[in-house]
C-alpha cells in the first residue's frame, strides 16, 4: 500500500502533513489568522527545482521594468495574488520575446479554477484564496486571453453563460527553480522577464518611504504565515541595507525588485524591494518557484488534445516505490484524432525527473482502445533530456497522426539522481472535504512496462493503492488541423481572397458567420479588425511581425 504525504498551505486555512490511508486523502487542518492571500502545494515540490545558467555574464543590477518588459501595475480583486503574479510573469515573457502583449485576464482564470457543475475540479469559490496549481493548469490547458475580453467587472455568472473565448497563447514550458541558488533566479529573470515569488507579509517590516521589505524574525510555523505571491522582475546587488526598516535590516546589501498587485499607489508605483536575506522569501510551503519559459500560439487552427485540464497536482512516482530498481517506464494518454486536429506540433508533459532521458512516441491502439505494448509498432516523434523540472515541450514537427484513436507515450529512463515520474492530476482532500477532484476515467491513461500489456491507470490506482478516484497523466498534444488560420472562405487555402472577405466585413459590405469570423481573427484576440487584415497580408507576403 503506497502512502501519500502532503504538506499544504492556504491563507485562512493551514494544512499540515498527514498520512493518507486507503481510499481517503485526509489532511488535518488548523486555524490561522492569516489575512493575505496565498498558495498551497503538495510536499513533492518542497525541494524540487533545478539550476539555470545564464547565456551571458549577469550584471550586478537589472530591471525588466526599466527595459519595458512589464505591463502596468494592477489592483487585484479578491484573494487572487496567485493569478495576478502568474499572468504578470507571462506578460513579461511575451514582451521580452516581442510578441503582442496586453493585460491578461485574471478573473477568467479565477472563475475557471472553481468547482465545476458536475462537482469536479477545484473545490473552491472565486472569492477565496487559490493555489499555484490553478494558474499552471489554466495556462497549459487553456491558455490566456486579453483582459479586455473578460475584465474585473465580469462575474462568475458571466463566465458560466458567455460564449466561448478562444485563447491567444498557451504556456508550453515551465521551469521549477532551485531558489537556493541566487544566480538561477537571476538567470531566469534575465532570460524570461520574471519569476514567480512568494513571501510572508507583515506590514511592520515594510519601510514605506523606500518601498523596502525584509522579514528577519524567527522562522514561522505554517499556521503563522501570511503568504503573498508577486513577480520578481529584477535585482540590485548593491541595494543598501540602510533602506530597510531600522531594527530589521539585513546584514548585507542586495535585494530583488518585485512587481506587486496592490495598485500603483502602493510601494513605489506598485513595485518594492525585498532583501535577499528575507527569511520566508521562496519558502517551499508557498509552492513551486517557477519561470514561464515558452508559449505556443493558439488560433482557430490549433487545439490542445488532452485528457485533463487541471495540470499536475502531484508526481506519479508510485511504480518506483513498488519497484525501486525499475529505471524505465512509458506513460501514455489515448486521444481521439478523428476530429481533424491530428497534426502534432508539440507534446507537453510535466515531470521532475531532472537528468533523465525522454522519448515521445505515437502509439497505435487496439480495437478496444488500449495502446499496443509492442514498441516495434511505435513511431518516435521526439527525444531528449529532461534538463529542468517542470513542464517540458517536445517539438514533433507536425507529425500527421491517423485520424482515429491513438496514444501519445512518454518513455522516461533514469539517467540522473531523481526517480522517474510524470505529473498527474490527482485528488486531494482537506478536513474531510474534497480539495481537488479530478475528472479521471477509464481508457484515458496507461502504464506500459509495468505489466506485459498496457495497464489502465485507473486499474493501477484501484488494485495497487485501493483508490477508486485515481488521476490522469499530464500529457498534452498541441495539434493543428488541415485547415489554416486565415482561411475565411473555408476553401482549404489561405489566399488574398480571404483577406478581401475580412476587409469587406470591416467595411460593412459583407457579413461573416461565426466560423468565418473565428478564422478571420488572425491574432486570436477575440475580434476581427484592421490588425487581422494587416497580419494576414504580411503572412501572405512572408513578412514577419
């Protein structure tokens, strides 16, 4: 019997470690007076995170804000620092890569991360604190939309009733960072624009005159922490210790520049400095410390084939607990490619098996829908090394999958110090009540290499762990159809005629139906406008923007 241990943290509810018995992921809770919104996370992430080397020597001081890689500071609504910090970090990545950027919707993410109508998903309401899992799941499973399409004035009823909003970009790669290595954090900020950070906030440690913060007290128990998430956008190794509150000054200079979400009237235009020596900065109890490192454009021609939409809530390492000497395993998800989205551009999966090698395969399935175990029938799509823990993106260069059911398999073979594992959206409970309930079903995920034939993941949970709820492997395939974005007239080709249709629509001399409007929205921002016509013309002329 495998026993799972979680250590979780939530503003308003403090969750401490407890063993999970068969059929019940029960976690004890304790009350707290915490008033600042925060995040919770499984203990698996407590010590994970890899180092990152910069491509060039790092300066002693740096600011993404000064270089124009940040959007204006916002005022968060509800306990949603986890949403504002994650979208701010993604906005910085887009700006740094010269991609169209704007304020991204936090309310859409917040409402998305509430309990579904069927009772599944995150067991929370929109006005309580959230979890870092929600942001990572949302951004990798759905993507992001312009805040103008779903701003802070929107209600949860708007979310439930309004027509579908198509995402602009989806996150395809994320690095969990070893924050004990200061140069790793610097390299991530320097290369990607920003890093997610969390700290314990107590206003008595803030010097409002200099917008500087340093908690130098004793390490606090979990039920004493007031957690808050921010985006780290820079540093200054020479930032003077004298800038901090008298009596609570660090022993050495140096601080991180942080973008907050409490409005531009707080701190220094919404920014502040936090000392390198702050006791609870990057505390593992606040969740994974990460940088968003890659995105994939979303449009009418792109679909994420996936069996779960919540991202990884745990690491599936149970096989190694049963068989410590097993160093190789294939994890597979079955997808239905018959809907036309069958050209596989990328496969995204989550793993903390840093140093291990991976191979991505297209695996045929039997008539009953089970992946074949004979690897001679598999098609290798990509391979490489898991260089960093987090979400890994593997290029498959448009592999044309048969338009029927098939599986995407990830083979991970141990080459490093970490055990082989893959992310799974696994259920959690707190205080006898569900915290997260997955939408797992039979026929979605399989283990290959555990038995002579592929083992349904739900059977593994049931038979080996006495668990009827189970989970689903976090394996996603970013696929395109044979149709093309910009093909407004739906004739299978993207030509100047399509641009003409869009221009005539803007001139109000031609009407486009719903499908035509979606394919004319070339930049996928929710509207067809002059920008779309310009981008289509440039695409036809092969001019990069």
